[in-house]
C-alpha cells in the first residue's frame, strides 16, 4: 500500500512539474518545434517517467534535474531572442532548396535531405511538378515553403479587379446554454431580441441551445439545440 501511494504521489508530482515547466517555457505548435525544443520535450518526459516509477533515487533529485534542464532550455531561448548570431547557431537558418525551378543539390546535402523528402513535401503543397516552383525554402522546423511561378499561381479577386466584402468571424451568442451578452452588444442587439428569435423557432429558453452564432456578413443566425430533430 505504501509503495502504491508513493507511485501515485510521484506520478502526480511529475505531471504537475512537467505541466508547469512547459507553460513556463512557452507554447509552440508540434509542427514548429525546433531541435532544442524537441530534445527538451523528450528529456522532460524521460525524467518524469523515471521519477514516477523508479524509487532508487529521491523524488527531489529528479525534480532538481528537471528544473536544471528547464533553466538551460530557457537560457537557450533567451539567448536566441537577444542575438541573431546565437539564434542562427542554435536553431539554424531557412535554406533555399529550389530556385527558378532548379534544385540546389549542395543545400540538400548540407541539410541531409533527399529527393524523396523534397517531393513528398512538394506534394503536400499541391505541387507535383518541380518546374512549377519559383522558390522553395526549407524552414528551421522542417516545413517547406514554396512560391510557384507566376503562370502557375491561382487567380485572385485582385487580379480580376473584383471587390469582395471583408469577411468577419461569426459571433458566438450562446454557448452551452449561456447567453454571451458582450457579443450581443457588439452588433447592437440585446437578450430580448435573441429570445424572440429563439421562440420564433420554437425554442423557449437559451438553456435548450448548445450553440448559437450570428454571421455579420449575411445577417444569419445559426442555432443548434441539445435535442436536434
């Protein structure tokens, strides 16, 4: 019983520590992780797992190691923000791998990148022909950014001199049965107007509505109730 309680305590402590340190170091999308951030995540997970399951060292030893690693990770990020040279050295720089439809073989070799990787990422960008590419840049997170040649780029409203009204995000008016009065005020309406709209659709109370939003572009009210017919 004592061992079980010890594991529960250490696991909970490891979870809280990792959660705290992750928020402290900042948020980055998984697809945008740098090598340093990727290594930090793996190390945190490894230390936390050891702290939760191994009892040959004290819990505080693991916590100390985790905080020390977090400190150095923070310092790397701090130095990267303060110095461009340090950022280039620690995180790398974007590399042009295609220019004017020609593959930069030397750059691919430096990045230890092969043609299969390049073609796969081009296909993800809906580009199946290398000759359609004006410039392709391999970003520091491994993502490929491309600019297609002018004749291969899609036509825009600006190209056709078509004026299109600005798009606005729909405003949430009801979420989980709760009316959001601040959003009603933004469009010059009130709760009485909303209740009238609901009753016209046979809904007696906002409590019956899971989600409702108002589209400012076409002045349309979207309503979804808990008990859909």
